[in-house]
C-alpha cells in the first residue's frame, strides 16, 4: 500500500543557491586532492572550513581569518560557505579558505574502497545504506515544517524519480525527500564500506528483530543467518484486492518458497489503515492474526502495534503501487537493495521465482 507524500523539499540556501551535483561516475580517486578535484564531487567536501583571507561584502559583513564556516558547495570558481551564527551564505574564491587542506585531512583517513564510493555505487548496494541520516543544512517543506541542521531522520531509500535525492521519515511525517548532499550519507556509507560486505548488518533484519510475530501472535524473529532475500508483503484483510491476492502468495510459498530457506516472507500489516475507507477496529493486531489464520499464512508478520518501531521497513511500501490501497510486494536482498517492486505483483513473483530457481554460479578450483 503506497504512502503518498505531497511535500516538496527546499533548502534554506540564502544568496546564490549551489547546483546540487551528482557524484555518480566512477573515476580514479586521487591520493591527494587539488581544488579542481573538489568541483562536482560533494563526497570529497569537508563539512567545515576556515577562512584564510579576510573578506568584506556589500552588506558590510566581514569574514575574518580563521573564522569557521560551514561548507555548502564547491565549483570551479570557488566555494559557497555559510556563517553558522547568521545562516547567510557567501561566495568565496578558491584560495579564501582552507578547503583543500580540510578536504585532504578528511581524505587521508579513508581506505581505498571508501575513496572509490560514488553515489551510483551506494544506490546499487543497500549494504552501504545507513538506517539513519543527519541533515547538513536546514531543510524546509511545503507544509511549513522545517528541519534544522543536525536533525536525525530515518533513511528509507533513494527517490524513484530523483535518484540523487534520498527519501526519509521523521517524527509523525511518513515520507519526505531531499538532495543527498544535504545529509551525511557519504560519511555514514563510508563507515559501512570499511567493513567486509559479508559482515555488514542487514538493515532489514536489524529493524525487524524483536518486532515480528507468527500467526499466533508470538514473537518470532526472521533468521539472522541464511536469508538472502526478503519479500515484504503489504496487506490487510479489510481491502478486497488483498483478500483476493492472498491465496496466490500462499500458493507461491507452498510451491516455491518452502523449498528455499534463503527466502523470508514478512507481512507488513496495513490493518491500521482501514480508516481510509471509513472503517475502524478495536484491535488491529487481532485483525491481522485472524487474516493470517483464515488464509493459512505460515510466515512472520510486522503487526500494526510495532510498525512505528520500523520506519525503514514501512518506507518500502511507497514503491509498490499506483493505488495506495492495492496489495503490494517488494522484493529485497538481505541488505534491503530493491530487486523488484511495482503495481504488478505477478511480475514480482515471477522475478523472485527466477532468482530462486537460477543455479548459483560454480567456482572452478582446478
């Protein structure tokens, strides 16, 4: 079931707004950065710089030598910086700050794999996706709400139509989005990149742990080991398409899924959304359990009472269908990389079947 967001995100970038650049082209990473290596590469920018020249501006503002400034962007002509005390942005020249030295101080601490991270690499590999992000700039929304610098949000996934933007949730807001370089995506992804891939935690299983139950309502976690694929099955008994589709999922699990322990099906209950059709229940969790028993669902489920603890799981629901009231499947690898999602659940099942029935590649040890 699709969570629809109507908010539009803008940054409080007073003065000249920087172009939000994508770092999605693999390049050879230099061992030592020059100023020219910073333009078009937000992943190489330090968060803060110090002024090396005293500058005066038309509004009578003076930026003093050694004054700390928040770095907004770098292009071929210089940098855009912000004074933390006023929030006003200033265009400065390439040599007016220690931006190169600050960038190299950060860069020198990174390993080879960390330096080679690009936006495209992160997008394609959810083992590099942190559960949370922090904002590096103030962000405002069309509904009047705003987030100050340093706000922590739940990182859901990358925006479908704006790949250089991240979708996130915070507080009671289900979904919002912003350009990735307004967050600390790269530093957090680099922390994960420093670990061998097999030892990186599963953002899916990590969040589900302690929150899923069986059809009797007993706590039952998804296995930590052996699971390679996860199907999030967004469904509810009150919606007829969900009832009609449930037997197909049960049949798939019986015929194909039961033969593959590397697959975990997790129902994300949407019983609590029945108010969208004018209905209301005294016990949404009980509705879910009855639904599972009636259709003989033998997988685990995330009940309505636990969904608030799993915002990153809920965030996958908006990828599924044009009609937010439609039953939905999302196929993920164990880390949360999206392998299939959309309004055609039959296609998702078909792709999952193909993945499961494709023999694993063999290694020639001769």
